[in-house]
C-alpha cells in the first residue's frame, strides 16, 4: 500500500491508465484519501485485502459458486442482460452480469462461504477506510454511526449453457437487444460452459438521470451532501477478486455539470474527454463517488469477479435511501442472523454487523412512512 496513487488521463482512449503505487507503505492518511476523493471523485487503496489474506480464497470460491448457482437459476436476485439498472428480471435466460444481495440469509452457498462474504463486507480493513472517508472517529454516545447498505457481485457477462447452441460471436446479444431464438433453444446434456458476452453500461451518474443538465444538474449535485463539502455521507467501492479494468471514470466530474463535449458524446462513447480506466489488481479497492461520470465496459472473454459494496452514515436518507432501497435489500435484511445460528460472525465484527443492520432497518422504516422510494434510472 502507498501514500500516493498515480492517475493518468487518457482523453481519447479507453486503454487502461496506471493506478499503481510507486512503493509499499501504509494505508494513506485520511487527509490524503479525502483529498483524492474530493479532487478526483475516486481513490485507490492498493492491496487492502490481498490474495495472501486467508479470507481472499474463500471470497473467490464463494463468488465463483454464486455465479454458477445464478446461471443455473438457483438464485433469483441477479443483474440481467441487457438491463443496466434496477429492477431486473429474476431468471437468467437472457444472460447475467451481476448477482445481488451477498448478505442474504438464503444464499445458495455453504455456511463457510456465506460467513466469508459477511466477513468481507464487515472487514475492519474495509470499514476502517470507510470511517476515514466519512469522518467517523468515535461513536457518538456509544451509538453506531455507519449503516449497512449494499453488497453485490459484478461478474463476467454470460449466458447460461441452456440458452445457446452456438458459441459464435454472431449469436451474442447486443446491450440493446434480447438474445435470438436460437440462443434460447434447449441444449443437450453435453452443453459447453457458459458463453461470455461483451457488454457495457452507458455513461451515467448513479442517482442523476441523463436528461438533467446545466444549472439543474448543478443543483442536483449540490443537493447531495457529499458534493462540495468536507464530509461524505456514504461511499461505494469495488474490490476485485480477478484483475479488472472494467471501470471508466472522468476524474473531477462529480463536482460539476457535464460539459458541452460530454453532452455531445454518445452514451457509449469510447472517447469521452478526460476518461481514464481504473486499473485494479486482485485485492486492490477503489472507493468512488457514485455521481462521478462513469461507465462499465465488460469483456466476455475474461473472468470478472468484483465485490461491489456501499456503506453510509446513519440518518442520511432522502435520495440516498432511494439509491439503496431500490435494490430490494429491505425485503430480507430483517431476517439476517449474524450470530452463531446464522452467518457465524464473532466478537466485535458481529456486534458492528448487527448495529449497522439496525441503521439500515431504520432507514427502511422512515422511507415506508413516506410511501416508498421509486427508482433512480429508467433503464
């Protein structure tokens, strides 16, 4: 880990830009990571949970098995192709690019694998950086200030074996069209492995629709407490378990409305001015502002397993509640047992998990009293 991270701009290219440290060191200081987050809209902590950590291989195995279960139709909470934002269908026939709700008590995994996922989300290393970013030093009056939010898995876009008969590129669905009838044909017992597909997300801000521009966009950005202020109220992160160059961002775009060049660019532009590719190795973690201008570009030829989580501050509802609860986490979180009879967390990790869950439950109760949250994006 290092105290500095190099960010190289690639104004007219989607080639990966280096984000690697120059020398090993400690986790960057709070002032350094906050400075990077405020200035660039993202910050990389190299090797925060490295492959040598005993938890890492368990997270990798759990993620691989969960993708297999989802492709086999054994888990309905998935991100399906070609839809980019929630809500998603619950069956994998059109292909998947993610798996939802990694803390769900009914995950089709072994107890050891479910415990590993919970241990990853509530890892003191992960939450230690979160506390630095959100400015949480001491719990006020012994009360938990962090709230559990989302924990999902982003994977290689792929079709389940039962939905295709040809592995040729011509049979792959585009991001804007469903699979052909040939891809939905039944397959023999000797089916090949799942077929990888190229897929990408459009340029977007997570909680601001694309039709909001100019002064209205500036107003929408400023309405979020994490813009133009010293303290963030939430953060989200990607923790890759495989090498990953799928996240593209425009540094600094979280602090302003889109420029005329950005507005003129096509939704899937491969040459957005100022874009960089966030280059991550297994065990690196990138924390980023969810309203930075960003997109995902996913290759069907490479395995992709990225833990995608978010954590927030207690009592910060409004648009943040919509961004979290639109995923359906409120439907099951009250049933989660983090103790010996459930996910098996122990000691302070279990205590913090239970307190953070209670913060999320309170968010849900407040929103229920207001009549629901809706969805952030139409597509």
